[in-house]
C-alpha cells in the first residue's frame, strides 16, 4: 500500500501537522497512536511526535529533508530538546532560522537534491538553508506566489505543484529538484497541495476529502504507481 486516505480528528489538512523525509516523519503530538502506526507502515519510516511554538503545526513551521531540519525562531527550548534527540539518532543538521518569517514549511520546497525557496528570504538565510539541508537552493515562485512550500510537495521521485504553476516555474523546479513535476489538487480542489499531503518516495498520506481522480494524479506526480 503506497497511499492512505486519512484525517486527523476530522481535519483533512494533514500536511499542516506533519512532514516526512526518506528516513523519518514528524507529526504533531495530537495525532492518534493508531494513525501513527498506519503512517509508519505506508511511508516505511519511524514516526516521531513533536510540537513547535506549543502547537501541532509541524508541517507549517518546519522545512526538512534527509540531511537536516530547519526550525523557526519561535521554537521553545523544551521543544528543541526533542529535536536534538532526533538530530543525534539520524545524524542530522539542525538550524533555527532567525527570520521574521516563521511558517517555513510554506516558504521552502525541497527534497534531498535541491530546494526552491521564497524570495522573502535574505541571501544570508538562503546560505543557512543550503548548509542545513545539504543542497543548493534557488529562489523561485509557484503560480506567481512566494509561498512555494504551500504550493508544492516534492520527494526524491517526483513533485506535485499548484494547478496554476507557469511552465517556466515548473521547468526551473524540475531542474533544481532533479525530478519531474506535474500539477494537481487535494481535498476536493485545493491547489495548495502540501496542506493535504505527507509524503516521501515510498508512499503518501492523503487528506480523506481527496477525490479518486485527484489521488491518481498525486500518485502519478509523486511516481508512486
């Protein structure tokens, strides 16, 4: 089973509450234990629970790949201790980005090969992002929007983008991330695809309002078929 339809306490916006790499997945603490086990089975990784700024909005606040995790400056000291344990277990880089922008998950689109980042980041922030994730980053937009992380989701096998992405934007994303990109929607028409998905190259957890045709498009874009 490479895909699973799910909701968290009735909320189909799964991507706001979780983020996955090839080696691990981080979820908000409110996710039920039975759902955690299902996610581990589909993504074939160990799942950890955490919080950021005393919220469960892991997907909104974090950017990550298999090399590192970038956290917003609003993460608490107590929360950092949990991420330090994760760092040690998986030999990760950790970076608390001192930026006025905290919804990092909305502003960074990445996999293990590269990253497209919002033009809202300064050059020194771009360098910190590159060093933490161990990849090269390029500034870009999706559908003329700066919230590139909200408008796309990428794994090491594929990328799904906002339905209104420009051809030039998609081409640049493909070059930087080293994967093919396609367009689609989640949860019955939302173009902000990362809000309804938690995925790596092994599987995808999909918001349960997503239609059959949308699921097929997602699976094709992320090369899960």
